[in-house]
C-alpha cells in the first residue's frame, strides 16, 4: 500500500472537519424532520388483564417495548443496552436478545441474571402471558466493558 500524499491528507482532514456552508442555519430543521419521520413498527399482542370484558385486542409496538426496556435498564443498572432485538411470530413475542455494555469491575454474571429478570418482569407486565402467548426466553450478552459509567465513558476506550 502506498502512503497518501501529505498535502491531500491535510486537505481531506480539513474538509472532514469543516461544516457544510449554511448547515448551522438549517441543521435544527433537518434534525427535527428526521426525528419526526414515522418508523414502521411491528405489533406485539398483549394479553388482557383477567376480568377485562372490553371488546377487541390490545397491541404494543415493538418500538414502544424496546424503549421501555432500554430506559429501565439504563435507570436500574450501570450498563448501556447496545441492541435489543425481538423474535416474534404471528404478533406473539417469542424471544428477546439484548446486548449490553457493562462497567469494568462489575460482576458480569450477576448483572446478566438481574437484567434477564428485569426484562422478564417488564415483558410480563407490558404484554402478559398465557398458554397462547407464553413467557419468551431472554438472552443477555455482555458485548463490551468500559471504564466507568457505560453511558458516559471517561476515555471512550474498551478494556
């Protein structure tokens, strides 16, 4: 591999760090428009509370469930959920896979067990469970460990 021309490397670096002319004037509108863009979600069937006689069925969006889980995990534990994926069929949740970034020095096995129990409790609270909609398996994988709080790493490097 040949070494890049120093002049071209310096020019490329300058262009990468220089904002597009006028970007500061329109960036807020563009970011707001992107955030307001609807994202399609998948409905997950929820089980009605015993004794509920209202007609119809209740569904929860996978986006809503993912947001609830991520918020609660960040709030309760020193971790950062980096991915929350669902397996479902016929609008029934069949499994939850969660990737977590933990904090250096944390006992990771107990953390995984606590997260698994919390996710189980939340899923049962939000969706319920019965014979047709059983409790799904929860897989928790610690994919990274950082120094300090994973939500605000001190040096941004993994160990």
